C-alpha cells in the first residue's frame, strides 16, 4: 500500500474530527449550560486528533524502521503522552475504556519492537485510535 493511500483513512478521521469540533463549538456558543461537558469533549476531540497524528507518524516510522528505528519509539511515546492528557481530563467510562485499549495496543507494539520486530503490526493501534475518536465525538 502506498504511503498516500495509507494516510487517507486518517485524513478522513481528521476531517470528521474537525467537523465535530466545529459543531461542538457552535453548541457552546448557543447554550450556557453544560459548558464543562462541552469543554471536556473539545479537549477529548483535540487530543484524539493529536493521537491520530501520532498514529500516522508511527505508521511512517514502522515503514522507515531500517533508516531510523528510534522513530518508532518516539511515536509510541507521543501516543502515550497524549493518552495521559485524555486520562487527566475525562471521567467518561467509554473514553477510559478506549484509552485502555489504545494503551494496551501501544504496549504490545513496544514489546514487539523490544523483542526485535522492526516492522510490528500497528493495525491494533490504528483500530484503537479509531475507537477513541468515536467515543470522543459528542
């Protein structure tokens, strides 16, 4: 699969995230109630977008692992840092579950790399990131 083709699903997710963010911002402007919930949702959406970027970076790092194997570790660390941000800002059970799934998928890739796999399967990370994007969408 070409690099451009592999980025299309993530671009589509980013477009959905941007549209959702705009809708939530409009809702925020129309109502004064539930501002904390809307702010938490916006934080979740923004962090999920950052995670989507990190997942794209991870996919590219795995594709280029022969050139620079440290990129994979850096991408995994970036995803973990963003997961920490979401965990600090939400009390939603579905978001917590999605964060746990993504955290486990990242840990599995990290273990595979540690065990010598220079091209680990990152599809569980991609799937878990998609799950997180869905639950962050209000």
